């Protein structure tokens, strides 16, 4: 139990490196300390990755709901960019491009 508490103290910023160097600790306790430290690092990484996957899933679902409006918005931006590169005479030709582009934004 002492090794767990020492590992927790180290993770919180209490940098007493005595247990790490094996000062005043026999060889078995030093090995036990490093094994517990490794287990806690792996456990912390699993918790962090679980949180990361949950956040990415939430973001993906949000994008999936709004994919239709995002596609139309990108198309409108591409049409506007194409109009910029055209000459002035062909830019106002309503046969090729509409006179106005309507963009609607979703209220959150």
C-alpha cells in the first residue's frame, strides 16, 4: 500500500526520488514500486483513451447529423471561388451561375 501512495504522491508533484533510487528500500520493494508505477501509468492511459474515444464519437455524431447542410455550404463556397477566378463578363452570366447564393446557418 505504501508503494501505491508513493506513486500517487509522485504523480501529484511530490518529487521525493528516494524510492526511485532504492534508498532505504530492499530490492523486492523497489521492484514492487516499479511494477505498481507501470500499472498505474497503463491504467491512466486507458482512462484517457476512453475519454478521448467518447469525445470523438460525440463529435462524429454531431457532424453526421449536419452533413447535408455542410455539403451544401461547401458547394456554395466552391461556386463562389469559381466565380472569383472567372472574367468579369462571364461572371455576371446568369446562365452559368445564379444571381445570388443563399447560405442558411443552423441556430444552435
